[in-house]
């Protein structure tokens, strides 16, 4: 009887341990989840998407919560980053938009270069190289005309040959319907005339008179043109010499760009 009781006691000590198998599987899945979450803070969305798809295929045939887009950004410095295939489409669309903008800017630059070449040909044909200059800038095409090519000293009425120059320039501007500014400049020598009490008045009157001759061409849109006077306050050379003062007495015609150059993208922040 005692032997039977001892055998029965030993049988009760060996409990059913089959529950350990699913428990161990659960712990393994949780460990894998924590590894994935930790790794996600150290990688970009594309690599993370590849990893979670591999886990899905290995664990449940590719159908699970990993297939759904994540509502939480991976990197706080990249708030727009999400884990779904639409992200790649957005990137492609953005790239296409950038390409279109770059192409439009390139075409506009080529048009301005053609206009500059036409102006350079006119300058060369009329021996005006010492009086007219052209420069292509980030803002557009700048044409600088020294005042002795346009006006007599201390006056604002255009010379006959200057009217011819303005008419020729106007015809060149017709195929390029852009905004145009005409700006008058003087040297710092005070002017004492009843018509022009100051260099401000002289610079404004000269720019307006040149603008009026440009707009005698009826094919130009006056709403795109403007005239200003800067007086003596924007010199390009020293007023201490006659040569410098001659360079400062000028009229600048600026054909402005319609498109601005895109800002340079800053490098992404470094991750630890």
C-alpha cells in the first residue's frame, strides 16, 4: 500500500509542460518586435519597409499588421516620412516637378542669352562698345548705357541717335514680354538748374524720357515697364576722378527673369 502511494506522489510531481512551447514562441515574437522597433530609429523608411516585409513572409505568410502603413514617423527630423509605397510615388512626382522647373529656368536663360547676343551684335555694328555694356545676372539681363550716349551734359532730352538706340532696343524686347525697369543714375557733382533742383530730379527725368521712347513701340505692354531715379547714391566707380564720374552717369535697363532659381537643398541632419 505504501509503495502504491509513493508511485502516485511521483506521478503528480510531473505536471503538463506543453504550455511552454507557445509561451516561448510568444516571447520570441515580442523580442523580434522590440528589435524591429529599435532598429527603425536607426534606418530610413525604405530599409524598414523591406525588413518588415521579410518578417511578415517568415512569420505569417506576408499578411499582418506590418503590411499596413505606419502612422508614426520614424525620424523626428523627417516628419513627412511614412512607411508605405505611396511615398516613393510622391518622391517621383516631386522630382518631376523639380525637373520641369529646372527646364523652364534653363529655357528662360537661353532666351535671355539670345537677347543679349542680339544686343551685342547691335553694339558692335554701331561701334558702341565704349558706351553700352550687357551683363547676364541672377535677376535677368542688365544693359548699361552711359549718359553721353543718350543726353547732352546736364539735360534729360534724348539725342536723335539715342532715340534710334531706344527704338532698336524696343524692337528686341517685343519677343520677350518680361518686366523691364529703367533706372537713372548721376555722379555726385551738384546740379544747379531751375529744371533740375537736384541730381534726384535729373536721374528720374532721364529714366522716364528713355522709357517713353521705348514705349513708342505699340507692341510692348506698358504695365510691365517702370522707371526710377537713384540720383548719385548707387555709384559703380569712384567720383574722385572724371573717368569714375563718367561711369556713374548712366541709365540701366534691366530685363527681369520671370522665374527665380530654386533654393539649394540643405544636407539632411546627421544621425547618431
